[in-house]
C-alpha cells in the first residue's frame, strides 16, 4: 500500500466543482468524488461552514484530509467531505461569510482581489491512499483513531462499496428502513451509524469475519439474502417470546437463531420461565434470561455473588480449610461457592456460603 502526501490548493480543488443531486458531487477537475455513495448524509451547520472559510482565509491550518485513490486513477474523499464542500460552495458564491474587519457578510465575489487569491492559493494537506481493499480498511481504522467520525462499519461500507452495500443500506441503514421497522425493539445501536447492518452481517456470517463476508459479496447485485435472514430471525424471536419485554433489546438473537432454529420450544412454558426468572432476585442479568432459557448456560444470568464480609465469615468458620481437599489456603487463594447451587434453589445467604480452593471450585462449577 502507498500513502502519499500532497498539498492541494483550494483553486485546484474547486476547479470544475459540480453538485448534482442525481450524479453526485465532484471537484478537482472532475477527478474527485466528494460524496461517494458510502458517505453519511451529514451536513455542517452554518457556523461550522463559516469557521472553515474563516480559518482558510486567515491562512491557519485545517486538519488533514484523506482521499482514496481508485483503480481508475480517480479519487474519493474519505475524510474532509464537509470542509471540501464548504470551500467549494463559498467560491461558487453559494453563501456569504463575515471575514476580516468587515462587519457585513461577504460572498466570494465581494472579497478584495488579494483576499480572493489568498483563499484560492490556500494549501490543503491531503493524504492519498492506494492499495488493496484490506490495506485501505486497516488504514482507515488508523485514521479513525485520530478522533474522526466514521464507525468501523461505515469504514467497511467505504472499502467494500458496490451494488451489494448500496442495496443492503436500503434495508438496514436509513432511519425509516425496513430493518428498523421490524427490529428496533430487539437491536441496540443506531441505524444511521450502521450498527444494524453490522449486527445483521455478524449474525449471518455465523462468527465469520465481517470483512470476509462483505468482500465476498461486494459485487453481488442485491442483498435480499441477508434481509430474508434478518426477517427470519425476528419472526423466530416473536414466535418464541410473543410477550415483549424491554430486556429483549440487545440480545444476540441471530446467534441463538443460528444455533436453535431447528429445535422446538414451547412458548407458553418459556413465558412462565421468563416470568419466574424476572422475579428472581438472584438473577442479576435479566437480559441473560433469554439466552439462558435456550442454551441452559447459567453464566448468562450473573447469579448474585457473595460479598467480602460473607466470604471472610465462611473462611474463618472453616479455619481456612477447603472442605473438598482438606488443605489449608490463604483467603486470596479461595473462591466462594453456593453450597446448594442456584438451580437447586440455593440462595446467596451466609449459611449457603463456603470457601473452596480455586481448583476445587472450578471443578465443581465445571469451568
Ligand atoms: Zn480444595
């Protein structure tokens, strides 16, 4: 992969600037795609826009921008879209700004000649990145660390853009998209920031890599496959647990679906168990009730644990001896155990507490 640093004057950037609803936004003599399809429709406020013009006209530095180099030699703005649009629109005369010692707002054509030249000659710092898709992805993740605004999934959409991503976004990425319509009670995160798409891919790829999944489908025509899968997950959940509870939001439903879609459960019985567990004070992770009922794994429930005082009392009562192996340990080498386990009705109360050595506790709890 190559990363090249280039200084680009505002006059070069704004050369051939075109903003067309249908076809997109272009600059740099037509070679730069300023709003490639994966970019968020994120718009600067008036004051942010004015600040860009003010900064450049004073010759102060703007943050570096990132362009990706396409295979056909063209460029796409990865970071710096709003700054680029602000500069180009101002030069086009689309808005006025209050600059210098002038009280009134001025459009570009109202500026003095030397002010105009200073702005047109202003040098932007641009990093050009070319390389394979996965190299670009790594690189985008790195620039993201510098406080920039893309999420991991937005970056992946950038790197693997193509007909599949465009179609998938129709289902998963707009505030009124179908995935939000049927799934918002079950998924956490933001549709716009691509959390739904990320979750759906994670579920559908069955623990595979999201990058690999997207790379494989990059040039596929449509994304019905993942949409059908997603719909299947939601219908399955609604069938199993028809009585909605807010704790159902954010459960990894797709993973449970992959594992249990072919097993049969009795929704009436599940509902009774959910109710009992919701009321059980020993269960501290209520969200975990749903995976617990399907997998039978108690660790989802975060059963209440003994506090330091209860542990110390049990330790002193036992004189530091582990009742399983009969050996003496420091308290720091022991762990608290429910004598009668939770699933047999044992509670987290002092007389149900014993201290076991670490090995024996792990053996007992099957870890
Ligand atoms: Zn022991």
